């Protein structure tokens, strides 16, 4: 009976399957470098977006970007050139395009009107600073963020107190916190004074607020946290609050194997 039932099953017609090249209309606007997905949803729901001349108010509608004409306020939206940026993020900015609490965001540093919409590659929390990447190349960004890339993220961290060797060993061995095991790839002391010191901590995958959580578990308070490198790309002398475009060699060095 099972074989008979199986033989009577009809394949799903191709027309009933969403084509693999389709994305939601909101994501299409983001991938085309026009705006963020959240901003796209608002534009669509406000009736400012047209598909092939007809107003569309459904942000989730699946579309093929290369086969549909998309306009916003009557202006055609086309694919923007690929952009790869590095920013020296100042402390006090949140890594989002818009904040419900009205806090300043990292986008206030990206004021060049010639830039297309770019998204952050990972995040730094409000109190953290240093190297932050932006791009409109979603595949490249996913490769940078993937643990399989093997890219080391390096942080310089000032802590109140003087960690001992056993504390450093615990950071690399792994610390249980919130149902997760958090571990650093490597840790070393950069310099220390009488009451605080600077550590260099390298991660191969970053969980939410990982370094702060690991150090809090050891009763150390973080005074400053600066990301100084991602793989071979170092922050260098880039002035705080400014950005620059990556060179072709730099972006290839960060590309997933």
C-alpha cells in the first residue's frame, strides 16, 4: 500500500515553487544597496515602492531582482557597485541604522552621499570601539563572519585589577555562562600598572558580548574594549570616527576560502 500511495503522489509543479533566485521585496531593496531591510519595509508599507509600475505594499512578496523593475518615489533602483569599508568606531555609538531609544548610531560616521546602503559586518556594542567593517556584498560578509573562515578577531581590553596566570588560562580553557561555553583563542598581557592592565584577547568566533561576559565571570570589570584587527586587516592609524575603503588585496585576504 505504501508503494502504491507513493506512486500516486504527484510532483509539485515548478510554478508552485518559489524560484531559487527570488528574495523578499524588502530584502531586494537592501541587496540592491538602496536602504536597510527595516527602512525598506516602511517604504513599501507606505506605498512608495512600485513593481513594474504598480504599487506594492507587501514587503514579503518574493521577486527576482533582475527581472522586475523596482522604483521608489518614481526613481528606478538598480544594483549598486560593491563597497567594502572599515570604520574606526568611536565609543558611545550603537551598531544599527536606527535606534528605538534615539541613541546615536555608527551611520553618523558614514556621511559620504556617494555611498550606497551598506550593512555592518558583525557588531560592536555601544561601549566598545575600534575596527568595524561595512559592505553591501552579503556573501562576502557571511564569509567574514563564519567561524569556518578561521579569521582571528583581536581586541585590546583594559580591565580593572591585575589578572593572574590562572585567570588567563581559564579564559582560553573556556568559561560556562548562560548555557554557553565561552573561550578565547589566545590571551596575553600587553602592559599593566598598579591597579589595572591591558590584555590582548583573540577570538575565532564571537558570541554576544563574549569578552565582557568572560571577564565578568572572573570578577574583572572592563574599562575599555577596542577591536584592533580582523584576520590580517589591522585598524592601524585610522582616525577615530572615520572610515576608508578596503583595497582589493585587503578584501581578498578576508574572503572565505
